[in-house]
């Protein structure tokens, strides 16, 4: 395993990747951006039996990873690159990820862009192909006939989304003009706005792993989100919540995750959705999903029974390292696994069986 280096961009779930790779005997390398390196170059740097980051490459900006000289360094070190959401966001060029990034990548690099809603095929196309239920979409704001959540890219941070709740077309147009006037979003961004019904339920992320070598779907763990500032509103009485709401508005900006379990009676339904999603990706974005993917879901009440509705898809490493604290991988392997360790197990297995091509693109 020491002949190979597991490489990852220094953000999102890099430590999860590195710890898992280190545990399986691989060398680890993190590509960091200047000014954002200490987590990897100091606090979790490998020292004797401590740490999990063996080597750091520092760039002026993350997008410099596309430079030929940087790619040559990674290829020279025999790197296998593990993508995550921050890699997509900071590169911000799926054509470059698919055609110009020459470093062998774990997983299906051609599936990453499906997370965006403005491409084809996108996650809704995959969910339609899989016949997986997701929130009702409204193309025309005038058709809004229920409480909806409006998702549009922020002006200041193009990779984050601004969220608004509306219950009519008139309210949508008022809030759209206000968001544009206050500089929260642009008219151009609203051309790709997503308007979907608000689902009142329990939010659970089902974090799966598809093993193409053994054709096996595994549930590694489940989690839910902690978000600012919506979590803060839940701690206030209605009168004070209304006062704060008027002053700051509401945001669903991710701050962390919590490990969460689900009723055992719901696992079969969750696996059925996972299996359908795998088959859909194999049909629309060959070779299909490889390794980790997440179905971000709401569990809603019956009758006739509780149902899982998927509102977002993550076809790559999850952002929650705490999913190992849920018992599902332990039920299968006899020990709880992080997603980073499960990825490393798959790479080791592929090397031992001479089937590395099945898991890399």
C-alpha cells in the first residue's frame, strides 16, 4: 500500500479520508490553500504515532491543482485522488475535472456534476430514472399553491445557496426583488432558481457505499445537519423568534452534523432507494456510482406508513465524519467504519485483486 498515496483537497472531509487511508497503510497527501493550511500542516500532521497527514502541498489557490506542474507532482507520487464537495466548488469547472485533471480519481468523476441542478443529466434526472420520490417542483412561481422553499445561489458566495420560504407567487416575486436589491442574489441566479414544496418531516442523510467489485450496496451511516441560524430560532419563544427573524432573516447554512439512527423497520425502504439510485446512475452516467453517495432525505408520517422523500443527492464523499458513530457499518463488518476507512478498504481490495480500473476514472 505504501507504493500508493491517497490525495485529497484540504477541506470538507480531508481528515476523514486521511485517517482511513493511514489506517490501511497508505501514505496521505493533502493539497491546501495558502492561509488555510494549519489544520493539515500543523494540528493533524503525522508525527510518530500521532496524526494522519503525511505530506502537504501548498497552493496560492485551490484551483491551482489543475496546473500541469502540480498534477505532475501528484502523478509522480502515484496518487489516487479522492473528490469531495469542496473540490467541485473551488475548481468550479466540471469540464476541467472530467478532461483536464489527469490524476487517477476514486469514483466516477463524470457523476460529480449531477449534483448541480443546471446540467444534464442532473440529480432530478437520476431520481426520475430511479422512480424515487422528491419534493414537487414549481417551474412557474404563479403555480405555487403551498408552502415552498426557494433555493438560489448567493451573490457573495456563489457556491452557497440562499433559502426563502414562500406560499404564493406574489410572495415569491416580493422576496426575489428584495433579495436582488439587498445584494443577496442576482437576476441571473434567479434564472436557475429551484422552487420546491416544503416537506415537514425528520431530516436524515443516508450515506451509502456501492462496491462495484462485489456488486454490494452498504449503508455506512446516517446523520442529520446542524445549521445556522435556523437552529437558534428553535431555542427561542415565538415572540422573540419573530423579532430576530425580522432583523436577521433565516438561514440554513451548514455548521456541522449529528449522528442519528433510524427505525430498523425503515432500513429496507432506505436500501431499496439506494439500489434504485445505483441502477439509475449505471443507466445515465456510466459506469455509474462508485463508492460513497448520500441521499439527503426527509422522513414523513403516514398513513399508510412513514415514507422517505429524497430532496438532495451527494454523489461523492459525505461531509459528516461522525457517521461512523451510527451502528450500520458495524452490523456488517463487526466494527464501525468511517467513510474514509471504507474508501481505503475498497482501494486496498482493488489492488489485491488487480481490479483498480473498476474503481478509478
